[in-house]
C-alpha cells in the first residue's frame, strides 16, 4: 500500500545553484547528498516534513553526471523541472507486482538501490498519464549520510 509522497524529483543543470535557490527562497536545507553512479546523477535530498508512517517527504534535486544518463537525456529534451514523483511503500516488491497486474509497465524487473539506501522501481510514464512514477521503500533508518 502506498503510504505517502516520498519525494518529488527535480532535474537541474547545476545542483549547487539549485540547492541555494531552495535554501534562500524557502528555507529548505540539505538532509542528504550522494552520487548514484548507476543512474548517473549527483543528488541532494531536501527534507520537507516527517510523515505519519515514520518516513518523510523530500525534494530530490538531480544533476546528471553524464549526458547519456536518463536525467541527462531528459534535461536535454525538456530543460529543468519536475522529473518524477515518488510514492513511499513498505513493500516495493509487492506493490510493484500488484500495479503490474493492473497493466502498468514496471521499468525494473527487480528493485534497485536508490537514495539513502532505499529500494526503488519506476513505472512507465505512458501508463501513468505522462508522469514518471517511482515506488520507494526507505532503508530501515532515515539518518543523513553525506
């Protein structure tokens, strides 16, 4: 069962400038940063609030580390902006299978490791009314690791 909006992914050309915008404009601070080599991104997670299921909601700022990454290709085509929405779940495997059974294409056969050690998969945007959708099971502890 999907329990929360885990994060909204925002693609950007310059992570540091984008972080500074969200810090100066809204007062958001960086909770976690990392480079995900597999996905070809450098990212910053800005924690927005705690959620009733023990998780949290974030803005995930994504800067491609290479042009051929999914985010790099998306930026080249669309420019900066909202890249995806992610829903939190206690069981990414079970929820992905249940959603697949409803005719929605799941992009990863097996969930992969995402931000902060989470387990993730994506749903095809053409099956989700044009929205790239991510399912996320958070790692057991959501403590910042820079």
